[in-house]
C-alpha cells in the first residue's frame, strides 16, 4: 500500500482518522496507530511484519539495558550488531556472495533474499532509540507499545524520513488533535501527493524510457533529457513522500522534521547535503561522523571520517557499486570544497558555483539510477559527446515530451526553487495575505482532484525509495 494508492486515500486513511478522533485517550490512540501501522505494512509485506516486530522487541529490551549502568555499553554494541547485521543479512548477502565469486576462485551460491520494504529505515530508527537512551538514561520507554509506535508508525515506516527518537520522544505520550493541525496536515499531504503524482510520475515515464534504451544509440540531447528528468523525478518522488509523511504525522499530532529544503538551489555540494535527505545526513552525522571523531582529530582524520560517511551513505541505498560510487563522488567534491580547491564560499562566483553543483548532482544521479557502472558511464559519455542521432531511440524519447510532460517539467523546475516561500514572505502581513490563503486552499483542492483523476486513469505509480 502506498500513500498515492486509491485504497489508502479512500479507505485506510479515512477509517484510521475517524477511529483516531473517536478515541479520547492517547493510550488508546497509540494502540490504534500501532494496529493501523501493522495492517499498513502487512498489506504489502505480511511475512516481514514479524521481522519488524521481533526487531522492535529486541531493541526495546536493549533500550532497557542501555538505560542502566552495568550493561549499557554491551547493550549498545548488541544493538549495532543486531540492526546492522539484520540490514546486511537481508540487503547485502547476495552482493557480498557475488563479489567473492568475482574476486576469489570460489563458487558461492548467491541467495535471492526478498528485501523487506522499509528495512533500511526501521533498523536505523531502532538503533537510534537504543543510542539515544544510552546517551540520556531518563528517556527510556517502559512501554513496549510506545517503542513499537515510534518505529512502526506508518507515515514514516516505508520510506522515511528517518525520525530520530529524541525528536518525538515527548509526542509519544502527549500530543493534540486540533482542527488547525488537521488542516495543516491535510494541506501538506496533498502538496506531497501533487509532487508525486503530477510531477514525479510524469518525469519518471521519460527517465525510465531513457534508461531502458541502448546507451550506444542515444544522442546527447536524449541523454540529457533522461538525466534531468530523473533528477526531477527522484526529488519530487522522495520530497513528495516526505511531505505526505510530515502531513500525516501532523494530522495525528506528531511533528516530523523537514527532510528537504530546495536542494537544487544549493551553491555547493556541502550546501546540497544540508538540503537533501536531511534526516539521513543528520543521522549519519549524529551516529557515525561524530562518534568517529568528527573534525576534532586533525584534517586527515576529518577527511577519512567524511569519506567513510559518504561511502556508507551510498552503500545504505543498495547493494550495487553504482550507489557506492555515487556516494564517494559526492564525498570527493565535498573534500575539494573543504580544502578550498573549489572556492565554494566565494560570493563573486556564486552563479558559477550553482551551475557546478547542479552539474555534479545531475551527472552523479545518472550513476545512481543506472543498473550498473557500464550503463552509467555510457550515458554520461553520451551527455558530453554533443552528438545528435536521428534514430528510433532518440525519436522514442522526444515523442514522450507531450504537452502534459512539458507542463509538468516546467512546474517541476519552478517548484524546485524557493519561489513559493518567497511569495509568502512578501505577502506576509499585507492585506493580500488572507486572499492568498484562500487561493492556496483552493489550489490544494484542485491539485487533489487532478491527482485522483491521474491515479484512476494511470497504472504508473512507483515510489523510488521503496527499493532502498
């Protein structure tokens, strides 16, 4: 079940919300949300529910141990082994088996293990809980139900954002249900739904076509179309999902932190990672980079720590060298900026730095999306070959650029910049603000209607981050 599915929009969410309103105590609401979350997860992964529940129970007891003095450090060590081990077993066993077969004269059977949806997220949240309890003993949860709700809560269960325990600890027991919160949550949810259905899906149709064609037969124009469309697709797909998760959290009384802040307006790679997938970058900063020593142990150690984080960031996305290379390339450009080789803080060069950042992001996303390094490198070579082919492959790509896709592309480019916040800022405090508010809510209703029409008439509705 996805947020943009008909059954979620018209059955699951309304029923859950009505029952939530009927319940008056937070303890009953927590039980309801846990039950709803398990049903939500079981809808697509019935067997994986037991894996998640077992993981939660073990993390709960490890949290209790981490809140004491005698077994605190062993509990954290066990939590790392459990959560990272679970992730490695399900996500990377086949990758390591294939790698050993390629390197050594062995023939290890490569297992085909079905990857539980959302395992990259709920394992990180389980680890976050134990570490946060270790750091602050008083934050331990005596209630297993509360820990289960924190980890399994359906808005952020499948594809994030990664919610750190200390960010919502107090909200597990005390939160409000108000008309204002519900209105804000619904508005945010529909905004994300529009990003996903009206922009990401349209960009995805073009990007998927380009990446399924023979790279040797693509012209430079078609390759750039595919690269740019995929960059817009992954941004609006994931930021749209994050908006929906934040909106749903708001409806049920939870405040999740922002996960995106217009990353395509960044003027450096360092700035890009302050704006892109913020929950993942801050998770690695708090639980990996700082424990490794951060920037406190000299320049060389700092560089090693940063490269380690970006290696893990790439590898976290999947068992493929394309993700590892993508992460390392981002880390490499970040180091160039930190050492002043790329003058990322120069105000005079700001326009050129913005272009440089966009180029790095778009080009490296080609490797991220490619099935393998060979395909990725061929497509990048096509992009910079500046050759034009007049063949079936190019015609196939450009034939997809119909008026609907073109309009979606234009809106995608506009909305990937902070135009809307700037307009709101200028209107704030003026007489036009109330009218702008009504126009905004009317626009939200129009977006919702268009999304419903699109979902009913189309079967193309993937979520990119489900695969991670």
